[in-house]
């Protein structure tokens, strides 16, 4: 009985993780297709998410930190913007 409950909990966890990842990828693809008109009306936080998706697509490692500090880096270079 306990193994059944643990198995069901693990299955629910994995399914929810897969759904979240698919939503994230779909949102990222939508954001990357934004044109200048959509970018112009983005609030700061949404613009940072757009930049995050854009730089990740180009191979950078991006980390969003609190208080709107966007970090973009490669393995050899680290630069904070904000």
C-alpha cells in the first residue's frame, strides 16, 4: 500500500514537472517571436525575461537575480547589467 502511494506521488510529481517544462518552452518560443511592437510595450520584468530567453538561445548562461539585475555570462566572461 505504501509503495503504491509513493509511486502515485512520484508519477504526479513527474507529470507536473513535464507540464511546467512544456509551458515554459512554449512561452519562451512565443516570447522569442515577439516583434518590436510587443517589445516596446513590455514592462521591465517581461523585457528581462525576453532578454533571458534571447541570450539563452544564443548560448549564454543567464541568471535572473532579485531587484531586476540581469546576469549574462559565458564560461570565461561574467557581466552584470542593471
